[in-house]
C-alpha cells in the first residue's frame, strides 16, 4: 500500500474516512489508547439486540 506524500493526498484520505465513518478529524485519534465503554442502563440500541 503506497503512503501518501503530498498534503492534498492526506486531506483526501481524511475526507474519505470522515465521509464513510462520520468521524471527521479523528484519523488516528484512538491509536494506542484505552477507551472505556460504559453501558447506559435503560437504553437499548438496535446494534445491541440480537434475535
């Protein structure tokens, strides 16, 4: 995989990432970090339910 060398190439990658995941300006923000995820009682998400 080629590594972008020009600033415009990096900006294009960041835009595509933001458009796809709706996480603008967050590229590499969680790299190497421990992120605590807490369950909110009484709130159900369609992603959390299984049939």
